[in-house]
């Protein structure tokens, strides 16, 4: 448990702010490249995706474009940017729970800056429509829960203007698609975790975010706030977690480790 706890604390601290956009993406267009080939890929129900460089790149700001065509050859959706990627890994997944697959693009409208990459998730059923867009200013992960429903983990930027971009504060959000819209399910997921969730699978990101926040409070010597975070842990395993958490910090923060032992002494 001690080793697992340390790994979970470190996971969020050392995860990259944004996964690098790889030039080897099979179906992609990058503005700085001169060898952008035009790609086409059949989808389903007669739809087709096309991606490549615009016809006259010197005349426009965004040099890359992607489109979805219906069976009659008509464009039903288009996205353009400095870079555009057809995300084969995420395309075909069901994001809104209707049993139908979606099409996913990654588009950069900022010339390679971390701020301006974003996912676009597009549905072709029951009629073509954009499901949602989600910015990639931080890490974005798509997972399915134990019921097969899509869960979106989004590392979200905090208030602007108080720090440099390099020190921008971030926190984890849990998002789901309900009623065709992207909604914040963070409180819902935390509530499920508190009712007895383990530290693996769908709960791992919650565990990581919760322990990271508590750890930051300890570093700032805000011990009461750290204890409040740790008390959100499911009661069944809370004592074991606190003992392990305190042990990992006892040498550098003995006051906090002692604070964690106080409830046990009273019992």
C-alpha cells in the first residue's frame, strides 16, 4: 500500500501537461511539413473522411483541413487549423451512450502552442452533428467505466493572470456526455468513490487528484486543509491510507504525521 500510495501521488506530478503531437500520426496534416499527403478513409453508413493541405496554403492562415462527406459527396463537417489529426484511436468509440460510434479529430489553431489544441467529437447519428469540443490545455484522457460508459478526464487550468504560463495551476475534472451535452461529473464520481470505491480502475484518477491536493497542502504547511482532503477517503480504508500517507512524510513533516495519528490515539 505504501508503494502504491507514493506512485499515485507522483503520477499526476510527473504526467506531461500535453502529449506531444507526433509527426508519425498516420492521418494528419502539419503546417510546417512539405510532404503532407491527402488522405481519405471510409467510415460507416456511406460517410468518408478526407484530410490534407488546403488548395492554396499561401492564401490562408490555416493550412490544414479535414472534412466528413456523406454518401452523396456533400460536406457535412469541416475543421481547419495549423495542424489537423484524424484520431484513429478514439474514432469509433461511443461517447454519448447511444450505441453509435463517433468521429474524432484533433485540431491546432495556435501554431503548435499547448493552449490551442483541442478535440472535436462528431456524431453521425441520428443525423450529422458536433457532439462536443474539448480544449487540450492540459491532459485529456478517454476511458470507459465498468458499465461501458465513456468517462473523460480533463486536467483543467485554474485562474489566469496570477502566475506565468509555466506555473499555471491545474486540477482534474471528470466529464461525461448526458443528453447530448458535455457535463461536469466530478462531484458524482467523488461521491461514488467515497461510498466504497477502490484505488484502481475508474477511481485511480480521483485518488491521484485527491492525494495530490492533500500533498500540496502539506508542502504549504496547511495541515488542517490536507486533513480535510484525506477525510474524503472512503471510511473503510481511511485509517490504512492515512497511516501510509503519514509514514511517507514523517521525516520531513513530523508535525503532520503526528496530526494524522491523533484520531487513532483518541480511538
